[in-house]
C-alpha cells in the first residue's frame, strides 16, 4: 500500500490563522471600531461574500477586476467574485431599497475581503475591514463627519495626533489639472492619474521620467503643482483663482471645519488619488508618521455617482474603509497592542473522579454568578493540570480535593503573582474580579 502524502499545516499563501491570542487582538480591534462608529449613529449591515463579477467591472476599476480578484464560474456558468471591497455592495443594497430608507443614512460593516496580490507587510490576500458610509449629504459636512470618525477611532486605539497624519485632496482638483491645465485626452489623463497614485511607491527620478513621457515640456509645471502645500500654493502655481478650481472651495471648507472641531493634523496632499475609479470628490488617507512604519493606513472618499450604475438616481455618498492588517501593524509599531487576556477566568483542577464530579457542580454555580470557568478533564496529575492552565494563560486556578469538598473553602491562586486566597464559594467572584 502506497504511503499517504502528509498534508501541510501551513495556511494558504497570503491569509492568516487566528489562534486565541490573535483572536483576542482581532476582537479588540473590532470592538473599538464598533463602539466608536455606533457613538456617531452608524448602524451595522452585512451581505454575502459572493457578488456577480459585473458589479466590480462596472466601477471598481479594470486593474482590480483583472489582476486582483478571486473570480470564477459557478456551476450555473455565472461569473462570480469573492468581494475585494465593500463599497459596490453597499451601493447595491442602498439602491435596492432607496425609497424605503431614511436619509441621511449612516451604515457600517466589518466584511471579510479578498484580493489576489503579492503578500507583503500591511497587505495580504484576505483581510477584514471596517467600512463606514454616509448617504444623502451633498455638503462637505459628510466629509467632516467621516474624517472625524476616522480620527476618533485612531485616538480610541490610544494614538495621539502626532502618531498619524490625515492627508486630504479632491478628485475634482486632480481632474481639473489633468484636463484643463494640461489639456490631456482621456487615455493620457488616465495614465497620469495612475502614475500619481503610485508616486509614493517609486523613486523620484522614475516618477519624473514617466511624467515626461506623458507631459513633455509641461513636466516642470506638473511637478510644481503636485508639490503644493496648500490651496493658496495651488492658486499661485496654476494662476487660477480658488473659484476657478473645481473642488477647492469644498476642500478648504472641510479642512477649516475639521480644524475648528479639534481635528488639527489634516494636511493638503495634491498627489493623493485613492485607487478606485468611482471617487468623485474629496478623498483622504490616514498616514502613519512613525519612521518604522511610514505608510498609508487607510482612507476613503466621496462617490456620488456609484448608485447610478443600478439605474437609480444619483445619491451623494462618502465613506472609508479601515483594514485590520494595517491597523494591527500600527498598534504594534506604537506599542498600543493590548495584553492578552483569555476569556476563561478560573481553571478547576481535580484530584480524582469524585472531586471532578464536585467541580462540575461548582463550575455550574460559578458560571451562573458571572465567572467563566473551565475544568481539566484530562485525569493527569495536578502539576500537569496546573501547567496546562499556565500555557493557556488563565489568570486563576483552584485545586479541588477532599478538603475543599468537606470544608467549602477554596484556595484561589493568582497565576501571575503566585498569591493564594482561601475563600468560600460566595467570595470567589470578588477575588476573580479584582484582576483587570
């Protein structure tokens, strides 16, 4: 008989396994996300991880569909894709029940997303992402609220304003520069916009050389424009008044309102594009300022025309997505990760079958009082049971034997300090809850 090939214990390339310690951090991240956005009145929704491929062909961008999706034919010969992002899905949901929904609409979700790309730090083939969207607000107040929510999330993770920078721009400004200042046709404008989006990921000399291929002798003006530090700089370099540059008034208004509301780490970034084709106005990114992790963490923008692909009337919309991979890297870089605490609070070790039966009854009563209790069912010697509790990082243990069954007095041991307290059953809860 041929020997069977052993299966690998490795996860599929670009995805993660979540051991209890990892799930603890993941649940912490999700908890901060949920608590923060719900404070601003956002309500949770969800949808299937499978979508028709045509949804992404319509608006996400050809690069996303052709190079970065898990797409396949189902058994009914339909083109299906594992969702690479959530915005087209939420647009579909809103379009489906537009007449029944109350606007402004504030929705959030934490979907599982998939992209086929080269795994690297901060970018995997599968991740979870907080999506926050507001529908039905034409003014820049939507941007102000959305960016404020994003900033508040970062602060609720323990970050200070110096730990991150909020970069902001407008697709309207970029489009004006490409088509009105440089008079580029649609193909050339698309090439240059994709080049701008890659600027931070390539050497300056390469960026200038590729810009030269598109703009020729206008390259110097272009480089000056994308080096602007403010709207005033942009006006001077282009020779245009603020009212002549589409999107600049909205951008200035949003930055002014954010500053007035206490969000002061906002900077104008003329090269900020965001990768998706559906953005129509203000876009933003949260950028880590730590030299060890200098990179964009997450972002979003305005996408007023997306619902139109479903044959619906235009609905103004603004939203952002915040991935769990980059935020975990941020928390690790800034020493903001929480210390692991298992959900099990007390571990009961038993000498024999008789004491185990007693432990079962005791554990049931303790659980009713609000304590998370596990019992060792292995039958191993007490020292090995205690070692098992230590490996699982359970904070308290109690050994149940003949004396404990007779007296009703239990020695509750703190596994961190080694301290023991002898208490009756009614006092166990107070001992357990002294540890935070």
